[in-house]
C-alpha cells in the first residue's frame, strides 16, 4: 500500500533555481556549456605537481604499483581566498581542498539563485553532497602521521647496510625534516578538515543552515543520489530548499593505480559508446544545484532552469561487486518514470553514465533499452544518448551532478547536446539498443519546445541512479553561448594545423625544438589554442617555413621532432619543399611556388553531409544554400537541403543509410549537389586566400570550371547541373550502363576487341583506371573477359551509358532547355576541358560545348598532362577524393600532387593539408577566417597554469640551518670492511710492538708532551 509521503513525493515536481560548477576547463556554467557544445576535451598528461609519470607510469598493465594510464582532466586556476571568507589560515592549511572548492561553488550556486549569505533562508535549507573518501590531500596528509613506520623502515635498511648507529640517527633526523616539510602540522582543525561528512557540515556552518547537511557515498553515482535524496526531502516537506551536488578531487595513486589494476582505465583515448571503447580517463570537479519545490519557486518568482519530474535508485543485487547488470540499471530508470508525469518514451535524450568501458557501455545501453521496452515498443533511433565524461573524464563522485548540469542546461537552452570521441558506433545500437542513437553533433530545437532528458549515474557495488527532468522557463540569456550555437556544434576538429616561420634555418629549428616540452603538457582542447598562437607568430617575410598536422598532443610531439630532425639532417635547398616520411609535415626554404589548379569533381563524388561543417559554421554558407534551394525549386527541381544533410546516426539501419546514399546518387539530385559543394568549397578557399591560376573539371565538374572562369553565374550553374542531371536520366530502349576497369586505355581497347554490341571507352581516368560505356549485354561480356584476365572490374551504379552516343537525347535536351549565354569569348581563368585535355581557347558556343560533352569521352589523363607544368599543385574542390587519386596515379606526386578538400564528410585533415601545402610554398593564408566561429581561448603555457598540487610533489621546505650534518656520506663498502678486518687482526698480533715504537718516536718530538 502506498503511503501518503510516497504519494506526495510522486506528484511533486522539483525546480532547479541555481547552478554552479568548477570542472576542468570551466569554472562557470556558461563556460562549461560552451565546452560541451564545441566538444573541447580536457585530457592531458599528468602534470608533475600532481603525479609525475616518470615515477608512477608503466605501459605494462601488470607492473606492480604502476598505472598504465597517463592522462586525466585537471582543474586549473582554483584559488581559495581564506582571508576573504574569514577562514583562519591554520584551518585552511590543514583542511583538504575539497572543502574549499565545495564552499566556493556552493556560494556561486546560491548567488545564481539570487541568494547571499545574508538573505538565504536557513531554517529548512539543507546540504546533501556526494563524495567518496574526502580527497587525495587527506591521503597524502596521513603520511605525516605514519612517520614512525617510515623511520622504522629506514633504521632497518641502515642496519642491514651496516651504517653506524650515530650516522643512522643523524640520517633519520635529517630525513624527518625533509619528509614532514611538505605537510601541514596537525592541529585541532585537522580531523574536521579531512573528514568527508564535514564538507556538508562546513557549508551548513558557513550559511547557518538548519535543515541538515550530510554526505552521500554511492561511489560514482554519489552526486546524482545526493540530488535524488534532496528531491525526496523537498517532496516530503522535510526541506524547503536544498543545495545538492558533489565534489571529487582524487587523482592520486589510490584511485589511479586502483582503477588501473581493475583494467578500467584507457591507455590512450576515451571513446564513449564506440566500438573501440577501451576504458575511461579520470577527471575531477565540483558541481551544485539549488532546488525548491516547483510550486514554491513559482510563488517566490524564481527563474526555473528546469523541472525534475522523477528520480529512482536501484541496486544490481546478486552478482559481481564491480560488474554492472542491465536489469539492475533498468530498475532505477523505471522507478524514476513511475514518479514522472510523462513516459520514458517521451525523452529527447539520456545523459548517460558513459564511462567508455566495453562492458559498461554495452550494459548501460541495454539497461536503458529494457526500461524503454517495459513501456512498449519505440521506433528505432528515437532517444539520443550522450556523455559528459567524454569531455572531462570520469569525475567519480562529481560525475552525476556534472551530467545533471549538462542535461539541465541542454533542456533549458533547447539543445540536444553532443558526445565526443565517438566515431565507430557501438554494435549494440544495431542489436539490443535500436531505439537509441549516440548524439554525435547535437541538435537545436525551437526555444518554445519542451525538452525532456534522463540522467544516469552508476557506481561500484552495483548502485544505480536516474533522474528525469524537462525544460522550465524560456532559455536563460546568461547561459547562451558567446558564439553561434550552430557553429559551436561543428567547431570541434579531429586534427589541427601547426605552422612555423623564421628568418633562418637555425632559428626555425630552435623555435620548433622549444615547443616540444610545452606541447607534451597541453590538453586536447588546447591543441586549437596552440595552433592559433602559432599563426599569430608567423611573418609573411620569413622565408624558412614548416608545417605539420596532428590529432593529439602526443602525436604533435613526435611530429615536431620529425620536423626538427628533417631540418637538421636534410635541410631543404633554396626553392625546395621537403615532406616528412609520414607525408603530414613539410619544410621549405625560400619557396614562392603556390600556383594552384582547381579540379572540380563530377557525378559519383557526392557524399552525405558534405559541406555540413561549412553550412553550420558560417552564415554566408547558409545563405547560399537557401539561394540554391530557391533556384532549384523555381525550376521545378528538389532542394539540395532535403537530401544532403541527414543525421546519419539516426538512420534506422544500414539499409536506410544505403537508401539515403542511393537517393543522392540519382543524376538529377547528385548533379546540383556536386556542383553546390564545389561552389561552397571554392568560396571558402577564396575567403582563406587561395585562388586558382587554372581550373578544370571531370565530366560534370567542367560546368563548375566554366563558372569559375566567369562563363556564367552561380544560379546558371546550379540550374544547368540539375537540368543536365535530368537529361541524363532519359531512358533508351536498350538497357545500358558503365564498367570500370583496372587498366589503362590501351589494355581496355584490347579487351574491347571481339565484344559484340555497342560499347566504347568513356573515361580515360588514369593509367590504372579506364571506364567503358555501352549496352548491358556488352558490359556483361567485357566483365567476364576482364575478370578472366585478372583485371579488376566494378559496375557503376548508373542508369545510362554516360559519355557515349546513348546520351544523344540528353544532349539534345540540354541544348533546348539550358539557359546559357551564347558565346564565351574571354574566360577570366585558363580552363582545361576534360574532353581532350586541352585549354579552351577562342569563342565557345556554350550550349554546343556542354551538349557535346555529354556524349563525348573524358580524357582525364591528357588533362593532367596538360596542366602538369602550369601549376605547383592541384586541389580537388568539392566532396570526395576521386580526382586526387586519379592525378596521383597519373603523375609522380613528388612533382605534382592533388589534395582533396573533403574526401569524406567532416574530414578536417584534408583542408589542413591543402592549407599546409599552400603556406609552405610561400602562400599567405587568412588565418583569422580559418578560426572564425570556433571556440578558441588564449594559449597559456601549461607550466604557468595553477593546477592543484599534491603535497607529495611539493618542493621540500627545509633550510640548511635545520639540517644535521652526517658523519659519513654513505654505507661502508664490502672492500672497506675487508681492509678493516685485516687491520684489526694485525693490531691484535703486533699491537705491543707498535706501541713501543710510537712511544719512542713521541719522545723525540719536543712539541708534543709525553705522559
């Protein structure tokens, strides 16, 4: 039977009226939200002031007393003003830092709710805080009190090594001075300052709260359980206001090596909900929320960030103490939605526990799916999942409140927030968790929508918690990001470009070398900051240049070493560019060779989500997309945006994804898409300072080349491409198609001999690829013949025999309907035609040219040979990398290379490679444009950052006056002991004789008295 208190709790929504936090990379809620949107990952190598990896790291997971994980996410810049807070210095010195960071964040949280120490209600206000084992400084401080044990071990070692008693005691006295010098003296505040429960007690004391304050320890679910407990107390009337959250500052040997021995840490990257998940990276932080009953918040006119509608807690029951169960976790979710006014089916996303461990991620996703299935069937990919830990690591007792704050701000701002580091989706999404999908880039909803989210946190020992919340008031202005949210959601990059310049070879080497030790200590998030810092140091007059591309600080260290060694061992001669062995680093000396040829791809290069980053990041790109859509609709065609930018992570299955790809492969849809993508990339390259000296295109791409040479405007190009695509769909009575052969034209001609029916060479693409067009019966004959000779074949997914006489109807259609200028007299750029590879000269009848192009073969090999000595490198402007592959197969890449701009959607390394090659050859890049609308912070050298310091890593604070000089500098060696024993035996036998000689000798020395 349900009690009255249970009924009251079930129907009592809880309002969140204040938020405060301090996590790696952010000491404000807005700063944290911007990091979430832009996926700034805070992982870095352990700084020596915290835990020197030279002492504690070993790559072997079985190495005793070592960790194989070398990274974590660290708070920096925290300083507690004990004087301002009227805390005695001796109390501050002997108290664990978790007390002080909790107090600072609690003050900010109450201030956010418009309360101060003077006006906050105190009678039924309480503090419920998640924490485990206080903090690491407690554990370090306890070493001071274990000095007698250390002394005992030291004496035992000295005795074993036969140190004299006097020397040993002198050493003991000296070591005690050093040993204790980094620890605060024990006083009356030490006990309270190093207990966990007194963190909450200290807050109640500071604010004069009388509603009760205590700490909840539910391991990694501690802080979410604290919020759940606070909700329960508010719902039942035990409290009228609550300060709830958690704190965890525990990046020491106890947890790091402990988790390493469990095998829970990642040795490299943290990949949450990814098939490559290998463990978590630890972090630290603190977060609080101010809670009230919703009805009370409305009465007092509080701003409501969000509304908690339900909370649930469960245990896994029987089973392994550290092994999670999906059934156990699902119970926590089920209990939360029993309280809520809506079903779990109405969730927009779940902020998951998401630790990035293979078992943990799978169990969690299955647990959510079980809870959903218990309420009935839900369509595939209905609920997103995301993880706070993918940005700041596993902050253990502070993880739950961190995820809660992320979800809270998300429902407030009406954004489904992204997760980071997930590229290869966990296979469970296609099996036992089909109703879920990982949120990869995020999604913006209308400000008037109500978003609903679940938040999960699970802990060692099988303790599970879940809270569900929804939007409250209109989005808070103070939480809105400083940059456009759309831009931030795509601003994260997998790689960054790093450039250097100097006026001499020696100074360039020194400059690169000076950064190596700095780069070792930076975080993933600071990679972009560092890249921008370098661009600000570049001078256009410098003739010695270097550039490299890297994806992690560790990788960048190696790339810098590679550049330095290349410059030292094989420095470039004047006018020379040299690449590193990995082909992603370059050095140059007095080079001014940056003539660029633009190659525009044709049909077949279309990719889902190509140019998506540009569209989301730049207003001008969105305006152009809107224009292009309008032009197409005006002509009776379908808009580009209908097909090009699906959320691929929400595809029901691989079949739906394939269907999307097939749709954009249809000629009438693909043609305007391919040209649009090329136009957009060309615009962006121009804004970056890169303009072509010549242009050419493959098949359809030739239309874009003519536009680039001012033959017609953008509207004409987009509409011409759509019209051409429509014409290519025209059906013939005879079924026809195209076949790609892995051979050159001569071999293809040889294969065609004896093939009956209509078939001919349609594309001379490279010495290793030739495409034929013809009737399907002829295609089938040729395929069998080629395969018999072990020549690779691939039948293209096209409906017609393009670039053959079978396209004569399409050519006629184009001549009749194309809205083109009659004659091109003087192109503004050199254009090379893909029909014969020659430069287009003289007056060109545009309708005739493009009609002829549809039925004429493509000779791309001749085109590449024609431009070979007319540019310094080529850029494939648009989506895909087909042309780059063909060029690099046709000519020596050392003499002429072609680089793609976007070989696959969101591949930022491609553009970085283009920019690096332009810069290294003497080009001037508009760096400001490159970093526009990305979240960039001023670069701070890590050595100057103020990280939390562990006492055991502090410099010894011992003066010379405190030290006792040792009577010996070390132990007595074995050889010395042998000599001593020999002398002792000698004196035993000859002592009396020697005494007489000495006495006689002394009598002859008048300055020495004889007794």
